[in-house]
């Protein structure tokens, strides 16, 4: 009996459930991680975040703050998908005394769009969010609308910057 109690105490101290999901049959799938040992289930992180560093006419998010998986190219503004899966993409455009429509492109097809008109002397921001299944090698980028390029400049300064981000859900 004493041996059983010691064994249970040892298990409670050194083993813990990292995550769990209930199955349809009522049971649970649990990943066990022994303290100090890496989990057997390792998920690759793919994520990027970039912004436009100065006022611009063209949408190239030239400063990369995160680029886990190395899919984002700050010279071209294009994310090349390193792994097939469901991704979230978010873009924010800031302007002053201007109007622009932007498009989120996946393999040269429009997947999402935004529009904002900032009246004379006003500035504003508009954001778009998209969730898409993207295959390895697919390209994702933000561009000015193909039929309406807009007018005025995209604004970037210490008060706000246009950004483009994306990450793998699963």
C-alpha cells in the first residue's frame, strides 16, 4: 500500500497533461509530457508580421518584425507558404486625405478587399481579415485594387503603420 501511494505521488509530481480533447465516444485524447522532456507532439510555428516603414504609393511591407518559417519576403511583400494548412491573414492600411481600395491576393486571385476614404485633413485606417486554406508554395500578398488604384499616399509614422500579418492555424 505504501509503495502505491509513493508511486502515485511521484506520477503527480513529474507528469502532467499538456492538452486534451474529448472524442465523440466520450473518451479523451491526452498528450503527456514528462517534466523536463519535450512533448512528443511538436507543432511547427509559421507566422509573420511586417509593416510599411515610410509613406508609400506601393504596398510593400518592408520591415519584418517576425518571420517564423521564413515565408515572408520584405523585398517583394510576398508570403510564400512553407506548409499547407489553414491560415489567418490580417492587413491594415493607414492614409491621410486619400482613398484606397486594397486586395488580399492568393496566387493572383482576389481573396479579400477593403476600401477607405479619408476626407481632406483626416486620416484613418481600414483592416481586412481572411482565413484561407493555402498550399505549400502558394503566394499571398496585398496590393492596390486592380481597377481602382486610389489616390493619395499610404501613411506610415510613429502614430501608426500599415501592417500585414499571417499565421498557420493548423
